C-alpha cells in the first residue's frame, strides 16, 4: 500500500462508522469478519478512524523475505499483523491487559483437511467452514461484525459494518459461522465479479474425504 493516510480516507469510507464507535464506548473488543472481495485489504486502514488496536490475522508465508514484505506493506496504517498460530496468545494478552482491539479475519477460504470440524452450504455447495472465529468470539465475548465492501467507482470503495451478534455466548454452536457465510453470499450475489474466485473455496467435499 503506497496510499497516504489522507488519500486512503478519501478513497475508502465506512458508511456507518458510528456503530464501531458505539462498541468502543461500551468497552468491548470486536471480531471483524470479511471475505476476499474487492479491495478487502483496505480494511487494514480502519485504524485511521477510531482508537481500537487493529489486528489482522494472516497465514504466514514460508519464504521469510516475502513474509516480512507482506507484513511491512499491510501494517502501514499501524495495524498489527499476527500469524494464525500466534492469534490466541495475542488475544489472551490483550484481554488480560484490557487492550480494546479489532481482530480482522477473512475466513471464507477452505480450511486444511485436518482442521475440518463443520460444514456449511456456501453458494449452494456443501463445503467445510472455519470455526476459529466463532470459538474465539465466544471465548473472549467479542462483538462480531461483518464488513460488507462495495465498489463505488474506480479506485473508491466503501464498507458497511453489519452486526452478527453482540452476545456470542448466547448463540448455538456454528450459528455465528452460518450468519457470516450468509452475509458473504449476499455480497457475492450483488456483484459476483469482485469475489476472488481463485481461492478454490470448494476444493473439499464430504464424498472425496470419505472415499
């Protein structure tokens, strides 16, 4: 990202930023779920608009040079990047110290075979779903939201924050994941050309794993 903070604020707007500020006033951290859609990485600039500590969870790259490069680029707006295997220790530390944080995850990719614990219908196809965001939200009692992104015009995007739940512990198992997937579907149906179809979201199916 080479865009200055001032230019980013012009090009990427949160349509209902007041919702995030309401959460901030209540003193609760947030699980912000997104999908690989349009300029989703611009969500890393959320730190420019409120005082939460922004944390983006990412999958570590084996090549150390490229891993550092990605971290440097994505942390330009003071967002802290944390590898998936370091997420729980960081969240535990922030929770213990009372550090209000927004934890951003794009959880629409297919999990590893050994991590499959739940299946959901996504775009009409039964596929495995990541349950980590739900487990963490319940463990640390986080507000859960979905960031719906829309392209306004070339080089300009906006995000609308959609509440999923303010009380994750009250929901039955997998309900958070189900609601998240339905929001991703609605976003895709509105403008499918902006979804990152190359992620092979449907590479696993129950029949192939059983066989």
